[in-house]
């Protein structure tokens, strides 16, 4: 797992990130957001973020992190489904 800037990533590789979609308007995980707002998950705070994210080298390693931290994630992101998604597709809005 690594914290990174999008510009510094190797374009020939697939990076995986934990992502979440707000289940409803003014969701407790991100007060003031609209329903369907998309966020990445900040590893340090376990909160939704659009700027702070860490990448994983494989879907499996991302899923392992999600499972290992599921209690804290469920507390910080109530009612939302946390998924492992390819970063490139997420940035394009395709996943």
C-alpha cells in the first residue's frame, strides 16, 4: 500500500483503491454530500476523501485491507458499501 499522487503513478499498471458511494443525501460519512457522491477512503482516518488515498498493487491486497479494517470502516462510513476498484476506472467515473 502506498500514498501517492496520480501524476506519479505508472500508467502501465493497474492500481486498486478502496472506494465508497454515498448511500443518501447528507450522509453521516460525508455531511453535506449528495446521494451517489463518490469518494476514496483515507487509510489514516478511515473517512471519505477526494484527495488523500493509498493504492494497492492488487485487488486481493485491497480487499484484505478492507476486511482487516472493516469494523473501523463500518463505523466511519455507516450504511455504505466499501469496494475495491481499479483507480483508473474510478477516476474516469466508469466504476
